[in-house]
C-alpha cells in the first residue's frame, strides 16, 4: 500500500514518481493500493474533474486508488501549508480505516507529509504490515533551512523558536525510528537519516529515476522551438518544473537582466506553482522582454522540450539542496543536457559534480554574479552536441527498470517472502 499526498496525473515531482512506481510494481505482479489526495500540484489548484472535499475511488493502470479530501490554499503561507498537510493526514486516516482488513504486506509512506506517520505506524501495527518511510523531501529540514518558521526579532523569541525546533526534530527522529525501514533518494539524504538516529541497517537506497529509453539525446527540439516563436539562432535558457519559493527563481530574472544586451539569449520558464504569479509580476516590473513563461507540458512532449534548450537551469535557495534533491535533474541528465546547477560544494549535487567532472556546471546558490558568469560561459560554448558524461551517468545510475527491479528485491527482503 502506498500512502502519499501526491499522485498522478500530477506532471512533476513526487506525484509523477508515485504514479510511475505503482504502475511499474503492478507490472511486476504486485497488488497495489494507493491512499492519496486529488491532484493539485504544482498549480495548488484541484485538477478537473476531481473533487476537493469528497472521497473518490478509481482504478488507474490496475492500481486501486482512494482519493482523500484536503484543504488546498489559494495563497500558500507557512500556516496554511501546515493546515493543508494536516487536513490530508486527518481525512486519509479514515481511508486507512476502511482498508483495515485488507492485510497488506507493506505500507509505504512518502514524506512529505510527516503528519501521516502516526497513522501509518498504527495501521502497520493493526494489520501486521511492514512499514517503510520513503523520504522524497526532508520537510522539516527544508522548512528550517528556508526559514519558513519565521525570523526571530529578539532573544526571547529566538529562544522560543529554538525550543520549538528541537521539539520538532525530536518528534521527527522518534517517528522515523518506529518504521521497519527508511528509504530515500540520495546518498547525502541517507547520511542525514543516520545522523537523525536511524539504524543504517534499516536504510534502503531508492533514488528517483528517468525513463532513459524515452528521454534521449536523439530527440529533436527544433519544431517546438519554432512553435514557441523562437528563431534558430536563439540560445534557449530553460527552467522547467515547480515554481515555488525554495527555487529562488528571482536569481534567473536578475541574470536575464544582466544578459539583456544579448538579444539572442532567451530565458524560458516552464511550469506552475505557488510563486509563479509573483515571478511574472516581477519580470513585468523589471521590463524583461527576454523572459518567457510557458505552462507545464504533457509528458509526451517533455523530451522535445528538453531538446530545445541550450542550457538547463536547476536552481535552489541555500538550505534546500540537501533537504531535497531536484527531480528535474534526472531527465536533464538522461537527455544529455548542459545544466547550470546552484548548490553548495558540500551537498549531494556538489559531490556529483566533483565525482563526475563535466556532468554539469556548479555555482554557489543566491550569487547572481557567479550565476550570470557561469551562464555566459556556457552560452559561449557549443551545446549542439549532447553532454556525453550526463547521458552515461543517467544510463548507469538513473535507469527506471534497474532502480525499480532493485526496489522489489528490497521489498522481498523486508517481508522475507515474495510480495
């Protein structure tokens, strides 16, 4: 049983991976039920024809889905986000109750959201299922690293905040250690789990993947480039994915302003998210005529979209790079893209850059001068040929079938029988 906030037909992030994972597990002769929310991400708006405040059941690619009601704020703030997460934890607990006699072998909780952990553990205890917490994002670390709890204005408030932080971290550690196994998507996130007190023998490495047979350097992006109104001589700087606060995409607009004297450089931001309207307004106020916003593209067009880019952007604020690992990078690497990545050197992305020289260009986050300089250096190079190092890395480490086959083996080891 999958227990997660996000699921297909969401086009990006955790929802996309959950949908692909469950469909692939069914192909491997597993019976899969998923307790999830209606699709809403990254637009923060319930997709039609789904209903926000009703339970809905559906069969999707032989996966039995229970969609649970949740609150989706129109304007995302820290408090509203907490209510949003708590609302799903509450409504989904009744969905778990309805499956109490189904006796699954495994319940797999995807973090976020940690609010669901007590219900997942209770369900596992009542049904005898093995419990796995799969960490896609360290939501507590991301919240603290990005300062979402607010800044302290005086010493008393600072002390109060530090007390709250310690309490939250203790609860996180306690809950994590109650699961039979903890899986996560990167080596640095595994180290983080161990630092939080998780027994290393309980940890499963389960990285995100790419369909390396579908997303390939062989795809041509010229038709889409023309469709979007760009000339053959234009250099396309592409950001594609969630447009939220943690990405810090104001940096891209500042770089676009710095590059405005080169009329061939075009910045294209493809995606949706809680921060997209703010970013559009900022671009308008800055009078940037070299920045273009496009909606999320259907999966069928993603290889074509990736192929039209001369430079791909993977942008994050400081404090986010080891709490989350950007899923968009897997497809960029599979396409053999030339990427400019903002991350500190001691992060997972920094280690990948160090261990695989040439896989992408790494610059310090939130440094507009370094970002602009790195971008201009990349634009000056010939990017007509794909990045061989990136493509080879994807084939070796990110191939979907290889990763999911290994995950099934890990599930069998956990249950000590064929699942």
